C-alpha cells in the first residue's frame, strides 16, 4: 500500500496530471470537469481518470454543484515534494560552492 508521499509522486509523474494541476493553479478557482477537459485533446473519461488519481493523492478536491463536478487544486499537499527536494538543496549548494572554489583556484577569479 502506498503512503501519502508515494501517492503524490505517482500522481505528478504523469505530464497530463501535472498540466491539470497547473491549469487549476492558474485559474485560481474551481473548474468544472468540462472546463478542464476543454484544455486537452483527451476524452472527458480520460480526464476524469486523471482527476481521480489527483484526488486520491490529495492534490485535488471534487465538489458537486447540480449535475456538474468541480475540481479545486490543493497545492499545500505539494509541500511533500518541496520537503523531499529541499533535503538535496544543501548537497547541491555545497557541490556548486566546491566547484566555484576549485575554478577560482585553478583559473583565478574573473
């Protein structure tokens, strides 16, 4: 069984799902599944499957208004990704700093 972080990484591994997240973030409001579908060359059924994956990962919430379902992005859940990447920030900062020091010693400051 996948933990929450694994569900999030699995959900954002797909480029269509990342684009759906982006679309919802840019819209800054809930969009109907019909509105989301209009932005892709994929069937409504295909978009619905992608949205379901995002919902299971906690990245999107779905609400019903009449006969239409609306999607709202839950970007705070992406903090899991940020936290995971942040762990590597010091590593890369140190590596680039060491490279700068090496180049300065070898070629002098420019």
